[in-house]
């Protein structure tokens, strides 16, 4: 999920991944994870609902699902998509910590709060 969420975020997109079965629906930034008894039917419905309002790209290796999603929907096989995920890497020069971004005055106030009242 981390790699897929990074892929979506780096492209400024919104993503929905659908799994067959039962599970806890979650969000990872702009990536929503859903579960359905029939994932293919949900994918088809989501594509139909959104294709007139926004750009939709359906990722599935099921030719029937890709075929019923409509002409306005971009389609890509799962294998092709997985190979494009391999290039997604988020790297920072060094780890970023909130404490590194706090100005000295605020840092001093927080330190006084942490230590508590001096008696």
C-alpha cells in the first residue's frame, strides 16, 4: 500500500484499490482501499460513475472488466502497472523531524512545558 500511495501522491492523483473479499476500508492519503464481494463489479461501477467528471484509469488484467468500463476510461493491465510502480521511490536527503522545523522561541516554551513547574 505504501508504494501505491506514493505513486498516487507523486502524480497528484486520487486512487481506489479494490480487493475481492472482506476487510477494513482504509485511506492512505489520496489512496482509498475498498473490499467487495465482487471487486470486478465495483471497479466497473466506479469507472462508470467517474469517467464523465474526471480522468479515470482502470488497472485490471481482466479483459471483460476493461472492456465494459467505456471508451472514456484509460485501461492498463496489472502487469504493466506493476512495472511502472517499480520506478516509484520517495527519498529524502536526511530524515525530516518536526523538531528540526521549530523556531528557538517555540522550542524553549515546549521545553518549559515538558519540564513542568519549578518549585
